[in-house]
C-alpha cells in the first residue's frame, strides 16, 4: 500500500473526547523515504484548517522513516 485515506474527523475524534487543545500528527513511510509527498502536504493543510475551525491547534506533522524523521513544521510547511 502506497497511501491511505485519513479524514480530519477521524484525527480529531480522540482529541475532542480528551479535550485536547493541540495535537501532533505522526505517520511512517515504510519505504524509509522521508520526503513529504504531495498527499502528506495536502492532508496536513486540510487537517490544520479543520483544527482552526474547532479550536485545536496542529503543532506539527512528523514523518518517521527507517532511522530518522522529518518535521513539516521545521520544513516551514505548517
């Protein structure tokens, strides 16, 4: 599987139940390639916008590879 579909409501469900005001997104790239895909960037922006509407701040989106990680916040993407 090269991708998966994630809807913002799935992401925020637990945060809302726990009264969270901030979240960090994390997922892995099984290939080890840390470069954010266009889909990674699009879903990050979509989730961040949804969070703004409901008062939950998306602090970062971290992609984990074989032995390293990349932060979309550090890259200036969010």
